[in-house]
C-alpha cells in the first residue's frame, strides 16, 4: 500500500496534528503501508516527514516529491 501525505503550507495546531500522525501511522503500517510519499513544502509536509521518520521507516520506503512552484 502506498500512502501519500498532502497538506497545508501553514499549520497552527502542530502539536495536535503531530500527535494524530503518531497515532495513525502504526495502524497504516500494520495494514500494509510500505511506501510513503512526502511533500517538500510547508508545515504539514514537515510534520508528516518527521512522523514517518519517528516510526523508523527505512529511507528507501520514503519518497520525497518535488514541491509545486510558489504561487503569488
């Protein structure tokens, strides 16, 4: 199973979202998640990447996607 994280560039409740990611990720892994696509721009992308690293997911299973161009 492939998991893709996509979220907002600005987040103001980082603690709550980080806790939620730490709760949901073990369930996804137990359910067969083997590859994680992570964005490279913004607060949510950083939180998701940190949560995946905390779970000990090997680097080869973590794919970083290219961020979209900045919008004006």
